[in-house]
């Protein structure tokens, strides 16, 4: 499955199909809109087809070349993903491959998103987002 220029396969593809895509009950220009509902019971949602997505940085395990350990979570089953919606909101996705039903989509402030981008090797993308103030907070 292709999403945001990233090929999702295996468990991640199953996660994406089973838990994060919700078909909107309406169409726009005769195209079904795809949306993800936030898990804060606010009824807010975003269109994942128009959102920018960043995947977490991972480390390959020498003993198991198929295992990718998340640098952020420190294990191979808990993962994170960051979205930037077309309206400028940052959404963090937290998911556990062992318990996909506990997947969360949470609105996060720009400072949290910038910190996450820096921790996941996306420092070159931060200036493009025009959040210099938030970026300076992490400079020493």
C-alpha cells in the first residue's frame, strides 16, 4: 500500500488499512475523502491524503535484519509517526504492532513536533516549516 510516497507493507500496511483509514460519508468532486479521526473524542479529523507524513528513525538489529527498532521508543513494536495537516496542525500517531487497537492520533504543539523531527533526523526539514522560534529553543 502506498501512502504519502511511503510504501507500507506487512504489519504496518495492515495497521494502516485496519485502523487509520476511515471513509468519509460524503464525496468531494466525486472522490471519496480519506480521513483519520483524532483519538481524543473531539470528533476532529484530518485528511491523510493531503497531510505530510514523517516516519520515525529506526535502527536495524544485526541479529535480526527484519527487525527495526524505533530510536524514539527503543523497541521494535512501539512506533510513532508525525503528520502535518494541510491546515498546519501537527498530529502524532502512536501505535503498537502488538496491540493495534490502542493506536492513538493526538494533536501536538509545534514545539513537540519540532523536537520529534530533530530526534528523528529531519533537522533539514524544520527551517522549511518556518518554526524558527521553536527550533532556537533546542539550540545550545
